[in-house]
C-alpha cells in the first residue's frame, strides 16, 4: 500500500468537512509523515557513540558537516532509510577539556531547542562524574531535562570483567548499582538504560525506551530508522498510537481556528475519533 492510499483513506473519513478544510488538515498530516527527527548523542571520547548508533539504526550514514569542523559546531550525520531521513548530532562530551566547557555550555543551549532527544552516554567504568553532574544541573536544567536519556554504555567493562561472551551476574549487579547512582546524581525524567554493543545486550530495551521518550511526532519516523530486530510489536504499537494522537491534535488545532463557524467546528469534533482511528489503521502505509 502507498502513502497516497493512506492519505485517501483518511480523506474519506473527513468527507463531511468542507473540501478546503479537509485539504488543510491533509497538508498538516502529510507534513507529519515527512517529519525528520533530530537526536543528539553525547559522551566522553571512547564512550561508544558511533558503535551504538550503528547497532540501533539501519540508515546509510552521510556526514552533513565537515568532520574537520571546529568544535563550536557539533558534527551532524544524516541517516537515510528508503525515502526517510533522520539526523544525529554528535555533541562534544563535557569534562575532558575544562577550558572548553564554557564554550560547550553555550553550544548546548543553542542546540537543545532543536533536538527531539539527547542520548547521554556514560561508560560503565567511568567514575569521574562530577563535571557531568554539574553540567546537567546548570546547563540542561529544568527546561530540557525531559529531552535527556542517560545510557550506561560498554556494560561489558563493568567489574569484574567477564571473558565468556556474556555479562556475569556480578557485572549485572554492578551495572544495576551504577543505574541507581545515576538516578541519585541526576534525578532524570526517564529511566536510565544500560547496554553493551559488543555483547548485543540491552539494545532492544533501549530502543523501546527511546520510542517512549521521544515527542509524539518523532516516534514513527525514528521507528522506520531502527534496525529490524528492534522494530518490535510494542515499539510499532506505540508509534501507531502516537501517530493517531498527532493527527487528532491537527484536527483540534484546526477546530480552534477563530474563523471556523460553530456548525463546522461541531462536524470536526464529530469526525475526530474516527479520523484518529483510521490514521492508526493506515500507519503502515506511511511508515
């Protein structure tokens, strides 16, 4: 089934509306299906940002900004799956160069409004977290806390290191302690994730958490970028529901236009739930 068939099906559910109004709504819905998410990823050198992105996302990667660019500009990479795009913004890790941390603070304040989510990687064996804590509370602050998801990376390096190709019970216990520590230090909005790309451990849970943490308009486009094993039924159901709700929000916005006559507003409200239900049903046509 094609995207156009999905649009046509939604249009039929709005047959009772004036054509100009349904066309306006369809334009908004079309822009939702074209939404290009932007995800920031930060962490100190060696935290495994590239390997994590490669493990989670299926898109072909192309640099948008010059890799030799000055550190004032974060590196941007565009991922493409079919006709869909997503941008990864590689943000500099804090605490490695104290002279630059002030500069980074300004950079983050500039970037944060444009990001749908920030994945903040902290290595399982990293104990120097004072700078991260300070930066989080002073720069991220209350305004953007909901955009940050902490990830304990390289969980296979947690003590005592294992050699049998899977995390030992002792390692899992230490990772759990690290999760509790991060919750204490940062008091994050979202649960802390722990992963090991090398052992392919924790990645599915992380993918599901990402979809739960994203704003509604970004979930479906991000699902389409995930590697297939992570496009689970739960992930797709969440994206489907979010798409329905964003379509419902479009109708609510149009209904609130001051020049809409009361009888037309009543029709919009009458068809809203049907349109939302149809949008959920045709989700696969778009994503």
